[in-house]
């Protein structure tokens, strides 16, 4: 997911979405409420654009980049580090809470 967020194409698409949604919101808000409506509409449009980018564009880019990440040499080592860190966190949490069963 982080590779999808850091990808330059994600940033380009996100900028385009924000511009289009912000412009559309400003036009709609200006038509409804005048000058202050344009500001409110632009803010609402940008919020909708951010939501769309986070829910549609970033997952799409992440799925597109999966083959690139899998071809890297050390991705299995990084994944192993994550698993070991998760096991350490679970061990610390289990030792901190004695009432909780250890095998879940």
C-alpha cells in the first residue's frame, strides 16, 4: 500500500482528481450560494476527491505494483521482519495481561 501511495503516477492522478472535484464543487457551490458557496463547494469537492483517491486510486496503484514488489530480492526478508515484530508484540501483550489466554 505504501508503494502505491509513494508512486509518482498516484500523485499525478490525485492532483487531477483534486483539481476536477474542487472545480466541480466550486461551480456547483457558486450556482447555489454565490461567492461563499464557491469556497464551501470547493472544500467539499476536494474532500470528495481525497476520499476517492484513498478508496479507489491508491488500492488500484497498489495492485498494479504488486508484481514489481514481488520481483525485488529482499521482500521475503522484510515480510519475515514484520512477522517477527508482530510475534514480539503479541508476547509483550500476553505478558502484560495475565488473565488473557496465551493461545488464541
